[in-house]
């Protein structure tokens, strides 16, 4: 028998929890994919194929060759137009000996009476949710084919062997699963260090002062630090590399890795991931740019990002130095001739929600040499360049999105880099959403430098011509 | 304008616009203080936060400082129309124990009357 895990489909709700790809989202401090591979190992599946999507590198880095689980893992990418079941049909030669398929955020919740040997007696079954096949199991090619052809009803079978099919369809379901695990179900899985007697698991290198109260059930990962007079639990799952400052109370909550929780806080019915605070009830997410409250305790910036940031910062500084004298001379003239002026506009900001930016507007539709020079030298962007030097805007990236006009565009962007220069500066047929998605996809130092140079040149030769 | 103040049934309505953060708290304090200087008789206030979509610890600290000052002068300040996202900040900082929070400005006004 072989297993196929289809992780190519993006799950928008999982993106609210940070940069972790959804197959690696922790359930009781273990990635979801870890549970799937554990099941394979227990029921004797030795060949696993993982279909990758976003976060492919991280998934592959975690699972590797599968040696840790005693399985052999192969990786492949899905075609954008291909549905998971269509893909399965194209590889029919690989499931002659049966197939276990998982096609989304799906968890096999073990009842108390579950025994992996039960899989031998399990009849072919499939589980669907929201029109998608999340689970499929067949012991030979005819069983698998019958199910792929849709000739078998959904939801049969798994309960026979004391497994509850649990579709993680959003943040409330994800949180609920974690709370169920910490409440006692965790012991039904291969969980190192979990003591069923006191319903708690505390990892390695966890600093807890005598005044801290640990109230089970709880799970705390490795390399954590707990402040004085802090209460953790009941029902708290704290991942690795978490710092909880003094006088704080964590109850019925999930703290994901690399998170700092400030002093005197009360985290209840919430998920905290870095500086993101997520309501477990309805998934409302807020990003807090205030390190007194919650923060990411590990810099998000990779070396590549740091190099890009430094190079672009100096390029922006160079442009700003060149612009400062022309701006000081030309801007008063622009105001005197009343040809243009700055107006404040409200834009989306990835950290604070909204920000006011000065936007240069031509006030009168007449020709003016001063205006022409002002635009040709890109002096209208001078205030934005200063903001970029202060770290409030990116130098190159996506155009800042207006509120409320561009609310829908922002909603569709998983990564938003409001910048001084963008494709829109030199591309006449620019589509804000398409360009922004494309930029987020291919973002690199080369691309940023290209945008900067092309924008300045285009504006010099074309934008200055009114 | 960070704050728009008005008087209704003898109670000051402090309508706060957009985010209340470290970047806006100084303007908030100044604008509120100048309105209070013009209307010294107003002791009780309702902070209408329907437009506040984000708040950080500086914003929250300022609201608490304003409440403290108003209480010392014998008045009170209630919060109305707290939105989902700032409500989460109120929850984690236990600020909901300090302020009386109402769904609407009218509900808050009724409590004063």
C-alpha cells in the first residue's frame, strides 16, 4: 500500500497563523504531517508521496527522506489546473496494492479503543468535506477505482476502527483540536514526555521560577522561559521558543513558536503566533506592532532579506540626496504657481492597519515647466522616499493600497509590501492585484533594483511630459 | 483630526478617528484637553471608538490616563462601540476590567442618566 498526501492546496485560514505552511501547523506541538507519517509507519505503509504547494521547502526540510518514520518519501508538485483526484487517476499504476490518500487539513482523531491493527479490517472508505475529498482508503486497485469514480458514499468506515475523521476547516476547528489534545487525547499518539498521570508535558530547557503556576492539562515545548508569578493552564499549549513575561496568565490558549508574551497579560481563547493575535472563536486576526504586548522573538528577516534591505536603503538614500536640493527649489515654485500640492490619503499598512501618506496631486490641467521638472525628477515621491529611509515603506514593491478603494485587493494579498516604486510606475497596463501577486511571487533584489531603475527612467522620459 | 468632541445630554462624546497608537496619542491628548478647556463643565465622557480599528499599548495607556484624570475630577468615562480588533487588545490587557464598555453611545449615555 502507498500513501499520497496532497498539500498543494492553499488554505487561507492557515495563512492568518503566520508563515508556517499548513501541513506543518502544530497540533499539540507536533506538525500535522508528523501525525500522518506516524499513521503510515504504524500500519506498515513504507512508500509515501507528498504533493507540494506553497511552503514546499519547509515541508521537505521537515520530512526529509522519511527515515525518521521508517518510510520512503517522494516529492512532486501539482499542476495548478489539476484537482487532487484527477492527479490520483493519472497515477493509477502506483496504487495497485492499495492507497491511503489525505488531501487537506485532515486529522485522524483516535478514540480510546483505537488500535493500528484495525486498519487491516478497515473497509474501503472515503471522507469528503465541502465538496473535497479529504481522505480515501482502499486496499486494492478496484476499491480505489470505485471510490475515485464516486461510487461510494462519504464518511463510511473510519469510525469502525475507532478513528474520528476531523476536518480542520478553519481557525475555530484548529483551536478546538488542540484543546481536545491537551485535555487528554495527546496520550493516544506517540508523544514523547507526555505524562498521562498529570496530563502535562514540559519540554527540554524550560525555565520556570518557583512563583510560576503550571496548571494541567498543559503542553509546553522546548526552550521556553516563563516569568515570575505567571500562570500557565489549564488547557494551554505552548510551542517551542516561547517567552512568557511576568504576571501573565495563559488559559485555554495556543501559543505558537517563537512568540513573546508581554507582562500582565491575560491570554484566553486565543491563538498567538509571533505578533499575531487570533480569536479562537471567529478567527479575527490582529497584527500588533507593539513589543510590550506580543511579539515575534526571532527576527523574521533572513540574510537575503537583510542584504536586500541594506542595498535598497543605500540606493534610496542616494536618490534622496540627489533629490533634496531640486525639491527645496522646485516645491515652493510648484506651490507658488498652484499647479500641484500634497494631499493626505489613507492607505493600508501591514503593521498598523492604516497609515496616512502624502499624495502629490496636479491641481490645474495646464502645462507647466515647473510641474514637468518636478515630475521628471520624481520629486513627487520625495516624502515617500524619506518614509522608506525611516523603514515605514518599502523602496520597491507593491503600490500602497488605498482605504477603502483597494480593500478587496488587500484582502486577496497574502503578502503586502507597500512601496515607493512599483510596476505601476512604468507599466501603463498595470493591474494592481495581478501585479501585486506577481511581485510577491518573484520578489528579489534583482527585481527591486529593476523596478527602481525602470521607474526613475520612465518617469524622467515620460512622466515629466505631463 | 484624531478626536472630534461634542456634547450630548451634558456628557462629552469623544469620537476617536482611526488607530489609537503611539503615533496619535499626543494629538489625542492635546485635542481632548483643548476641548475640555472650552467646556469645563463637562465631567462625564463617552469615548466613541467605532472608527478605531487598531490600538496599541500606548493608546490603551492614554485612555487609562484620561479615565484616571477624569475620575480625579469627579467624573467618569465609558467606552462605546468597541470594535473587534481593539476589543482583543482590551481582553489581553485586562482593560475590560477598568472600563465600562457598551455596544452603543446611547447605551453608555443611558448609564449616565
